C-alpha cells in the first residue's frame, strides 16, 4: 500500500513520518530525488538523492518519476523504481507536496493520502524559523505557498492537525492501522480463512 503524507512545508511531515515508522512495522520511506542543496543535517541517500537539474531533467525525459514537481523553487520527484522496490517488501510512505500528492492520487489506485495541517499560521512560521534550515527569503516563500496549500485539505482522504506532536503521531498511526484493514489490504490474511470455509 502507498501512503502519502502531504501539507505545507514545516507542518511536521518528516517529524511525524519518523515517529510513525518507529512505531509501525512494514512501512518503508520513499527517498525522493531533489535538485535542492543538501542541508548540513541531511544525508545523501537517506533524506534525499541529491541530483543536478541536468540529471533530474534526464530522469523526467526517461519517465523515471511516478510524480515530480517544482516546489519552492527546486525540483523534487518520487522515482518509480523506489516505490516499486520498497513496495515489494511492504508498505511505502511518501513525504511530498500537494502538487505531487495530486499526481499520486491520479496514478496510484488505492493510495492513501493524509494531509497534515499546522495548528495556526503563526505556529507554522515559528516552526520554519526555528528549524533554522532555510534562509529568511526561503521561509517567506514557503509561508506564501502555504496559503494555497492549506486550502487543498479536502482533496485528501484524511486530515491530521499537528498541534501536540504525540497526539498527531498517534492519530497518524490510527490512520495507517485503519487503512491496513480495508478488504484489499486484508486479502492475503483472509485467504486461509476463506479456504477453511470451502472445505
Ligand atoms: P516538514 O517535513 O513538513 O517540512 P518538519 O517535520 O521538518 O516539517 O517540522 C518542521 C519543524 O517543526 C521542525 O523543527 C520540527 O522539529 C518542528 N515540529 C514538528 N512537529 C511539531 C509539533 N507538533 N510541535 C512543535 N514543533 C514541531
Ligand atoms: P524540503 O526542501 O523542506 O525537504 O521539502 C520541501 C517540500 O518538498 C515539502 O513539502 C516536501 O514534502 C516536498 N517534497 C519532498 N520530496 C518530494 C517529492 O518527491 N515530490 C514532491 N512533489 N514533493 C516533494
């Protein structure tokens, strides 16, 4: 199953994904490609695959991306190979922007899309500033983009307000657990039960 976590930059997507992955088995993270420069706190191949615009453009032409978008001035994309290889072993979780989430919705039947809503605009600003990873101009740009992004919440399957981190993480875990109980996701577990009734 493919889980998509989306929402404005700084709302807490990567923090929540890390928390949920620690608590839930079989949920692998899809490492995106980006042309953004690596932040000091990040690792190549773990947080992102860092590539040049030229390499990214070549991958777009070769149809390597399941979805891709320009976000806050940089290119980001989810490679098909990443989702396919990790998806063979279990569920995959994507941290992507609203434009990318829309593309996944259109291309991946059964994908579960979760929108993370910041508790209030001023708190989003505070989180982006305190994270200390983006220049003041980059923070401004991300806040400007957030205005339109928050209005898209109703396009997705679930919404989690990330106010208290522990509560939001618990809510996201609940969403994952519920989605894993849809009939399609339960099919393998149900097969022997159904066989027992066929005797
Ligand atoms: P995103 O991945 O959506 O851009 P991050 O996960 O990097 O956002 O979170 C942005 C900043 O806000 C980080 O410094 C993170 O530690 C902090 N943060 C995330 N969730 C909360 C929360 N519920 N309360 C306070 N700070 C939070
Ligand atoms: P950051 O630069 O803060 O890591 O990420 C900026 C934004 O890009 C975030 O909203 C994040 O979700 C989004 N993003 C990260 N990877 C991808 C991706 O592969 N595709 C798309 N469409 N957005 C991505």
